[in-house]
C-alpha cells in the first residue's frame, strides 16, 4: 500500500474550484515531484494533505489511515511534516528555538538533543548560527532552518513547497543536494517545485498539475525527455 494516497480530491475556495478530482500516490521511499505553473494548485494540494484546508470530497490516506479530515497537529505525530512555501520560520526566535519547536510532538529531551545533533550535522550552517534570530538569516539559510525544523519530528513523509524559490543558483544546488540527502536518510519526499528541471532530476516519479487537474504522470526521467514537458516547463 502507498504511504500517501490521494483519491478524487476536490477543493474549493468559496465558489472557485482549485482542485478538480486529483488522484495520485506516493510510495514509501519515493521522491515525487509535483510540478505546474503559478496558480495550478500545488500549494493547495499540500495544504489539503496536511490538514490546513478542508477537502470538499475525495479521500487522503496516510500510512494506512484515512486522514482526509484530520487536523494538522495530529498528522505531525503520525509522521508527516510540511515545509511551507515561503519558509515561515519564526523571525524573532533563534535558530535553536525554531528547531526546538519542530520537536513539539517528541517530548523526550534526550531524543531531542540527539536529533538536534543529527540536524546540525546535516546543516553545519545552522549549528554555526544557532543563536542568531531566524529573521536575520539569508533566504537559503532560512530554507535550511525550515527543513531542519520539519526533520525534528522524525517524519516518514516530508512535504516541501517550492524550497528553491527566490534563492541564488548556488543555494538552489545546495538545497537540492540536501533534499537528496534527506531522502537517502530514509524520508519519503513530496516535492512541489517550479524549478521543474531540478525537481525531475532528483525525483523518481512526477505529476504535472494544470489548473487543478493532473494532466501528466510518469517516471521523472521520461518527463525530462518529453517534448511537451520540455516546451512548457523546462525551457529557461
Ligand atoms: N485563500 C485563497 N482564496 C481564494 N483563492 C485561492 C486561495 N489560495 C489559492 N487560491 C487560488 O487557488 C488556485 C491555486 O492556488 P495555489 O496557491 O494552490 O497554486 P500554486 O500552484 O501553489 O501556485 P504558485 O506556483 O504561484 O505557488 C489559484 O487560482 C489561487 O488564486
Ligand atoms: Mg504555491
């Protein structure tokens, strides 16, 4: 059974339908890329999965349980973490305080300290800057912090919304390297990206979302070579 299964999902903002019956799955161990233009419904998809927006109809199953109407805080303790669009770190708190907040579902102090060490190993820059307020970090550092904070809950599945957005090319490469490492450490990844080329390069499977519908799905490497995809999403 898939780790995450989305079936016939319909989501509205008032009378406007943002998701029009989308279905897809994420298997344990996957990196799935969800690509699409501005306004296609990528963020809406992640928000609905993580319980921030209600589904009008359809179902979402995670780790064998129906989570369609489950609130977000419960999903974190079930093993789902969300790295939101625009990072959303707590600007006035330090790096360390932000990371600690990510572990709120895991009260064991010793475990938290061990996890923190693991995250500092993965993100040496966060260790260097642990006492700096998050609002004064660079964009790339804030992205690392948002990822580190999500990893503090030991997720099985991590949802990432446009992690490379607004970053300089060097940071973009670094963030994609980190995503691959997080995946190698055993976390399943659902990655929303406008940088389709890079997302497809690290993903195993991918879905294309167009105005609320999934129009293409396949192996990421096939999409990278697909003429239609190249023309619509891969030209620089
Ligand atoms: N809170 C809201 N109220 C009304 N409409 C919304 C709201 N949030 C999103 N929408 C609309 O839903 C559609 C999908 O938006 P969504 O943010 O999911 O797109 P996206 O694929 O993440 O786009 P982007 O690449 O710009 O982040 C858009 O038409 C958007 O205007
Ligand atoms: Mg978005």
